[in-house]
C-alpha cells in the first residue's frame, strides 16, 4: 500500500492485514443496543412541593438557572440510583411462543430457562448456546400430548430448588408431571377416582390442577393444588398415590364444603425454623399449615382474606418466613404477618388480571427487600415490602398485560412473561451476571439463508406441487402471522389407529418404507438374504443334495454297513396296468 496517501478514501477498501481474522465482538455496543429507553415520570414528592405557577419569586435569572441545573442533576442522580438498585436498565426479548406466556422458571444456577404458554408448549432455552442473533429455544415440547392428540395449556412450571434435574409441570389436567431438565418425562402422577365423594380416599386429583411447588428442604416432595378443594403432597418416587392429602373445607354458603384452590406456596425461613404451607382458595379464604404436618386442620385460617368468588392467583412468602403477600382478584394486594395471621398489615389497590389470566403472580425479591408484580397495562411494579407503595414502575410491554414475574438470585435479573407471547429478561450490566449479559457478550452468529424460515422450503414432507398452498400462510415458528390450528395439530380428528373420525373423509394409509417405491431385482438379491429361493424349484433344490447324501452320509454313517438294501419291484413298459401288483378290491 505504498504510494497511497493516509487520507486517500481508497485506503478504507484495502485490507489492513492478511490471514484468518479473529472475531472480536464489540460488547459495549451490543449491550448498549439493549438499553431500555428512560421514560421520565413525574415524582409525587416534587408535584406536591411545587409552587403555584401564578406565584413569582424574587429570584434573579442566574439563580434560577443554577437551581434548575441542580434539580436536573438531582433527578439524574435519582434515576441512576434506581437503575443501579434494580436490574431494569437493559432488556433482552425472547419471542419463542405463539400465545400468552403463563410461567417462567430458571434453574438455581441460572443456566437454563423454561417458559410455558397457553399454546400448550414448553420452551427450553440455554443461555450458553444463544447469541445476539440466535435468540431461540433449543427444544419445544408438549407435555400433555396423548394418543388422541389432546393438548392443554401450561399453568405452572418450576425447577426443584434442591435437585435442578427435576421440573414440576402443571397443566390443565388432573395429573402433574415431573420432567427432566431436558424435557423428558420422569414421573406422571396418578389420577383419582371421580366417583368417590370423600377426597381422602382418592389416590390423586379428580379435576384440573391449578398450581404447585416444591418442598424447600426435601428434594423428593412437592405439593399440588387442584379445583377439587384439595392440596396433595407427592413423593416423586411413588407415583401411584399421594403421600398426604389436605382437604380444605369451605364455609361459604352454597358451596357444599368445596371450593377451588387457586395458589399455594411452601416456604422455609433462611435462618432456620419450621416450614410453612400457605394456600389461597376461590372462596376468598387463606389457610396456613405447618410444612412438616400434621395436616388435619390448618394452624391459622382467614375466611375473608379476599372477596368471595375472586381468583387469588398470586401468593409468596418472604425469605424469613414472617410475611406473606397475596394478589387477589378483588383488585388488591395484601401483606400478612404469619405470627398474627388475622388481619393484613397493609393493603393497596392494584388492578387484577386473574379473571383473564389466572396465573398472574406476585413475588418477593431474593432478599425480600422488594416485591415485584405485573399489571394489566404491561408495567412492572417494584413495591416496598412494608408499605406496598411503588418504588419503581417501568413499562415492559405497554398495552399488553404482564402475567408472570421472576427475580433470580444468582443472576440478579428479572424474567417477565406477557400476554403478547414475549418473554423479557431485564438486567443491569454492572450488577447482573451471566444470563442475558453472557448472551450479549458473544459474537453474533453469521446469519445463513437457511436460518430464515420464510426463505427456506421444508422438503421433509415432499414438494408442494400437488398440495394446496395458502397464499397468506406462513411456516410454523414465524411471528408474522398466526398459523392455523390444523397445521400445528395435524393429528387432531384422528383415532388412536390413525383413522379419521369423520366417515366422509377417506382413510389415508400410513406411509411405510416399502410403500414409497418398488425395489429392483438387483437390490433384492444383494441386500435380502435367501431371496434367490423365490425363483427356485423346491424339488430340484432337494435333489441336488441326493448324490452328496449317498456318497458322504452324515447322519446314517454309523449303521452304513448293517443297513439293509432297499429292493424295488421292476416294472417294464410293456406290462399293463392289469398285470401289475394286485390291487385291493373295492368294497361294495
């Protein structure tokens, strides 16, 4: 490149070096692209202390400028402090579902994220395998699929806090499942007998399960709450029946002693102590038991914790085991003291979304210094645990309800699931570790044309020359338009044997490797043993061994010398049939 001036534009098109170039991603630029826009919101303290606009103060112009600059600096400092305290300055968006995201869970190490949705699927994400350009799940499973292709929405999924290899999955069925961290079914609990009146005698739930959770100290125990007015404690090693059953008797008028259990939490004090099992019911009651039993009657119960016939979908217990927070369907959030379990410590109004999204939850932060929950407007609310007043309100999915929230302890990141099928991961590069920061610190993968499903033809089902093509249809997995239900569930309407339920629809036989094409004769002779016997005369095939059996007898060689010689009668061609051997006379 000698002879080219330093300021010559041609120098920008020439290589600076030769050989293989190493990828050095600009981590700061990638993380900066995920920075959330800061929306300045008026602070209530400043509004109440502001002077009326019609009152003028005798202050010179220079002093006004200095005061305004000081106020701006104070506001900036407050915003910076909020960003440092809460991991909400940046966000990573995952668009892997097609419908509302109802649950999110992370393993204790923060390496694997599992999300559930009303599209009846679980999506498994691995942060170590994702890059800024490949934000997708590595596996999608339907834990409720059956022979009849019945699928059900996912209500709840949670990792075992002691044994991360197990995941408790609650779907809209009477049977809960334990899956491995890779999505394989380990245990499916039994269903109870719906014709038994006494719920103590059934081996499992007889109707839909709403939620569940793990025992905080015993890795083998979990609890599920059902609409049959029971809480059932299961041992993962015994799937034929529950270990204990708690029957909640409702005292509401006209309920016949039954109600629906809507939420349950099993907490253990961090500093040690007895476990607590707290559950909410559809009749507005709130009951508490000792986590280790006995479960014959609750240790404390509040009948009118929330309004009757409202869905209390959110409940959580603090790390010290002294506070319980509930989010009811009566548009309230209430804080309770487990030592005085009678009246709430504090209560605030908060619009509820549980009537449309029953899995709307509320959670304590890992240190129990804050409470987080979503709202119908798509905002994330971070509340004070003593007064329940908002310390930070930030929009996540404006215009779409925020359903589920989770604040991970090791990652210091907040996971949210919304009604628009988006999963948002909020983080702060200075205070958060791994997770989203690990993804954004990687070099982006070079996008290939096959990575875009809209530009790729799926040849696994053959060419589409003889099929009907919908001009407005898209491949499955794209978010540009809604995919039809029939294309996502091709076996709906078929029996277990594969025949259609509709008699007018012809039966299409199952395609087998032998029905695809007719193999040639050469292929049969080379690859199928003893295939030449099809074209061979069986009599000739046996007679060709006659001389060998006579000269080299294998089985009769022991008595060859003593074997009598067979003598046959000789008949000439001239002899007729009448001159032959005497025949038996026919009986008359």
